[in-house]
């Protein structure tokens, strides 16, 4: 499509642009420069209309157009097919690119100059006149010729200089590398055989350092694989010697055009992608913005308001348009704001003011309003775009609500993990019991096969680690079974020091400061082990290289005044256990998630995220409290407060070292509803020398008890079974076998089996999964005791502890 005069004057310019508004603006500027414009919205139409006998004095083209794009249009104008227009100056106009990239693209495509959009009218006219006067501004291209023959490199250099290039030569790869670092080259001609290297090594280096440099290879070798290898490494083209210098120039020009086309396409894709992302962000911003957004016409009257603006002012969009927005202003500052606003509109400047809205219900909202002029491409004022930012105490209220929601979410998250742990414990413990039992038996029965024994040991270790993971989850959830004793914390810690020193390594010093006159506490000794191991491992990982870990104990009396500032504490007397390190410390964000299960700052595979969650669970299960003090680069201190035992004079219960269990000879009744667990437990017991009567149901167990009443010395039963629970079964069998002793077992959590009366004082119990030596020791403990159905350990469920999630801060 075109519009051209019937009799074009001597000097005319072809103007091509698919945007009619820009086409008219460009045509007007061409006319001001003294040329008659011939305007086209398509490059195809321009090519068809241009007279080869009377070429235009100048061609002005957009770069990004449908059909034949601007860069293809330029290539055609510089091709042999359109030789009549090869010398016509081309001026490219585009808003697509910035910096010096457009100039290089225009030069590669044969254009003389580039003008960015939006247009600077004076610059555009000045550029047109410079081109008409013969002042070509085409950027001279720089070429590096790498050829070990001085004669040949000199000939190639003269040829390039004749065609307007700035040419440098290098006889070696080293000289070429140094030259390439000092100057920016558009083209590199590289010989394959150089004195100190192969040319394709140089090719790779040049392409890596400057991807937009067009590299051509030349060689006298006839190997068929060279060309493919060079193309893979980024060569634009290659020649075989001997060749005419003119052929090299033509090949170079073609390669530059092709490379420029690819570069332009890449840049256009990136530019379009950025535009789309920008438009999407702007659309989302306007639709979801928490601030008021409004648009006005050039007179300052509103043409659009968003939802937040309506909520703030209490007006509907229809009420706000025109001058209606004024009704949303507070009466006390309405006159001042309106006067200030329209004065700014008349001066066509920016506007900013603090003012109040008042809706129809009388609610006031302070806002800071800001507006800036919106202009068209030619600078004409079209209106204003503005925002209002809420500066009332609403943000403070929102922040407080977010804090409360975060605390609630954390509490729910921890509760969910606890429920999950309790739900999977039974099934996992049964499966792990089968795996551990069969593995131990296999090791005993096939001790001669070393490769097999090694594999079985790995299976056993993996099962034990899985068992530990379940127990740690239950410890966090406060659902594990515990066997508390009255302890002296100092003695317990001292017994662990050697192991802890090995755990943290030789580069870290472990300091121990026991408090004098420490009050007794009552808890499971294994829980103290878990606390210290997890805290010391955490301290070790926080220390990079050499450092120090300190363990301290002492008595603490917490009064009502302290609890007033620390509401998660309760008044009373406590034993304080503190573990400190001089490691990297933690920021507030890390502290806020510290005790969440599976939260870790360690690398993948370096931690489960359950260590500190286990510490938290143990402390809360024992009705204790924990405080954390930490700052980045200033180390960390964990202070654990455990309630002292009620009877200060009660003698400490010493832990008697376990002795290897003797083999058995007694007959026992084994009751287990899980077939796989029943089978492996039977095998484990028989391996220890016991005679086993196995039953899957309570009915079958009662039948066997009647038949073998005089033989059975021990009932070993699961707690939770379909027909009758273990406690009720034991009561029934006591009537048949008055002297029978009972050992309960279960894979369920403590809170589940506690309802069956199994964790009462004096009841014998073993937690699934169990190792063979643990089972053997427990059996001898029960069978060798003097009393029927009385255990030497008191096993119970700690309950009634504080349920809320406690905050973390200093004392």
C-alpha cells in the first residue's frame, strides 16, 4: 500500500513504517529536511514502487514490521538483485534497541545510521541532511587477520582496507590473543595451521570472549571433517586456500549479514519477552494492587479509579469519575486539596500531598497522594496517573494480624507432624521389628559368609537408623514411652563427656562447668543423652574450624515477676542446663523457625531437621522450658529449664550397667496378631533357648493356656489386638495360671497404650522394634524377678504439659 505523487520531484525519500501515526510523523520530518516523502506501510510495496532508473535520495525504514522486516529490507537493498539501490543511504528508525547494539546491527546490514524512537526531531533532520551531503556515518568495521605468512596476511589486509575495514594482522596465536584483548573486533580471519597452536583453539577462545564477533576459518588442508568441526565451534564460514581476496570479502559480508540477522532475531525475542512480562506485571499490579490507583484527563478530571480507591473513599467508580472524586475527601481539607490539585494540573507538573478521605459512614483514612503527567510520543500532555498510599495505623494492625496468623500456622504445623508421627508409628515399628529380627537371625545363622554378613550388617544399621528416626519424631510429638528416674544431672553429663568430645572433634574445645548443690530431677536418662547430643551436634556444625562448646548446669528459681515478662514460663524451682558455642550464630528469621520439624540450614543430605525439634519435644514433655540467645557472628546459647523433683531428699537412683543375658529354658506363650511379627519373634525366642507357644488371637492364646497351664511361665503379648487387648488377656490367663508372669509389647505410641493400663507402675513392657539382645535382657529381668507382673522400672506417660508454642527471646 502506498501514496505517492504523480510527478515525484528530483529529491525524494522513501519512508517505510507499519504504524500510520509514526509514518505521518516521519513523513513530516522528511519534508522539513527538504525532501518529498514517498510513504509506505509495507516494505514489499516500497520495493515494487521504487524506480531503478530514478532511485530515491534516501530510504527511512522501521526495523520491526510484519511481512518483510526492516533487517530483511536492508539486506535486499544491498543485494545484487537490487543493485540500483546499493548506494542509497539507509536510515533505520526503531524503539526496539538501545545502546550501541542498534548501530552495529545497522552497520552489519548495510544501513548508514540509526535513530532511536521516540524521535528527537532536530537530531532526525540533522541526520538526514548529513546523509544527503555525503557524510556517511557508517561505523567502520575492525578485522583481525591471523595468518603465519606475512605476504598472504599483507595481501588480505590491503583488500579489507580497500573495502573500508580497519585491519590488523597477527602471525601467531599468542599475538592474536593479545590483540583480541586490547581491541574490539567485528571480524576475525583465522588460519588453521599456526606456528604455536591450531586455529580452532583460537576460534573457541574468541567465541567465548566475544560471541558477536564473526569468525572465518581458512586452511589448505583437505580433510572433510574440518568444516563440520569448525561450525560446531562457532565459525560463521570457512575457505580453502588458495582463494581470491575478493571472495573472502564477499564471504565475510554474507556471514556478517547472517550473523546480524540471527542476533537481531535473538534480541527481538528477548525484547518481546520482556515486553510481555512487563505488561503482565503491570496488569497484575493494577488488578491486585493494595494501593489506590487513578487516571485523569488533561484537565485533571478522573477517568478511572481502581477497587482500592473506591474502598478507601467510600465512592463507587461511577461516583468518582469527572469531579465526583472530590466528594470522597474529608470536609476539613477538601477545599485546600482541590485548589492544590487543579493548580498543579494547570502547571502541568507533578503533584504530591498528604490528605484525608472520609467515607459515607464517617470512617477516616489518611493517604499520601502522588500523581505524574502522562504524555504521548510527541510530548503532548494526555492526562495524569496517580496513586494513594494508606498511611494510617491500618498497616500496624495488618502486621499484628500477620504475626498472630504466623503463630497459629506454626502451632498447627507442629500439631500435624505430631499426629502424623503417632499415626505411622505402629505400622513402621512392626515392619522394622520384622526387618531387624530376620537380619539378626541371618547374621547368627550364616556367620561364615563375609560378603553376606557385610550386607546384613548394613541392613541392620539402616533399620536401626529408621527406628531412631521414628523415636525422634515421637520425641518431638511427645508421644514416646519414657522410663524416668531421679537423676543428678551433673553425674549424667559427666558420664557423657568422653563421647561428646569424640562427637564434636578435636578442633573444638569442650568446657564443662557443673553447678554446686544441684537439685535432683526426674526424667528418662536417655532423654538427657538426646538433649546433649543434639545440642552439641548443632554447636559443632555452627563452628567453622576451631571453636569452643561450653556445658553448664545450675539451680534457678523462677518467680512471678520473671514470668510476667516471659509468659511461657511457670514459677518454681528449676535445674538449668546450658549449652553454648562461639559459632556463626543465627538471625531472627532462622530463630523463628528453629524448632520446626524438618527445618534445617544445612546442605542437602547433611541433616534431617529433627535434632532441635527433638530437643523441644523432650523439654516440653518433661514440663520444662527453653530459651535461645543468638546473634549472627556472636554464637548461640540454649538454656533448658527442667523442674526439680518434688522430694529433695529422695536418694538418686543409680543406673546399673546391663549384663549379658543368660540363655533361657522356660516355656512362654507368645500372642501377636501381626503374622510376620509373630513369626520372627518366635524365631528370636527359640534362638535364645525358650520353648514358644505362638498364638495370633486371644482366643487361641486362652486355648493354649488351658492345654499347657502347668508348663507356661511367661505371657508375652501385644497390647493392641482385635478381639481382646493385652491387659484383659493377661487378667484372664492369671485365673488359669496364677504364677504366670507377663511382658507387654507394642509399636503404638505411649498415649495409645496408656489407655490399656499397660504403662502403670510395676508393669513389664518392651517397645517395638527391639533388638535380640534387648529382648533377651528384658526376658531375664522379668523371669528372674521375685514378683509376678512387677517390673523394676516405672514406665509412664508424661501428660498435662503446656501445649502452646513458646516464643524465643532473651531473659
